[in-house]
């Protein structure tokens, strides 16, 4: 039996991407600081590597969105496995 992918997997990555696009269009540097807190384990690595780069927000948006997709996929897999075992 194959697992159906839920639409909910894409919710948090889409919210992260929309927040990054909004920050880029509005040129809100303080918005990046709030997203750094939301992406904490990954953002520590990204900030150490390239905070002073010109294209930091592009890297942050791309890798942060992938990070949220990974987290949502792992969470969905765990929940669906628990749900099927009961």
C-alpha cells in the first residue's frame, strides 16, 4: 500500500517562502532576524557561513524552505506510521 502525500506537508515550507519573498520585496532587514529564530538549528549554520554575503536572503530562503519541507515530511511520516499502527 502506498502512502498518499498530504497537502499539509507543503504548508510550512510555503509560509516560509512567502515570508522570505515579503521580506525581500519590502526590504525589511528586521524580518530576517525573526526568521532566523524560527529556523534555529539550520539558521545558525547559515549565519556563520554567509551573513555578510549580498545574496544571503536567497540562500536563506532556499535552504530554509527545504528545511521546513524536510521537517514537515518527517513529521508526516511519523504521524502516519503511528496512525497506521493503531
